[in-house]
């Protein structure tokens, strides 16, 4: 059974994936844009990683969003 934190990670990861695709990035090019490794980005998008604030900010900046808007879109 998934905890609430795991469900939130999954929702955020799915939101990041959807926004990345809306912007036309491949996972690899987006990870590079964020300064993160492709496999780490994949784990984020699958909801397997608990991302630090620093990495959330890198991702939101690359998507041209405020971090709070990323959380709002994920309904968190």
C-alpha cells in the first residue's frame, strides 16, 4: 500500500512528465536542460524519487513555471 507521500511523489512526477512533453522535450534533453541525469529524471517522473527543493526549482525554471504552479497543477 502506498503512503500519502508516495502518492504525492507519483502525482508530481506525472505532472513533470506531462509538462515536459507539452514543451516538446525528450526526457534526455530535458534532464540536460535541468542539469540532472536522464535516469534520475526518469525516476522522478515515475514517482520513485523524493526530489529536493533545489531540483524542483531547476525543473520548474526549465518549464518556465513557478514551483508553486507546478504543485498546483499536480493538485498538491
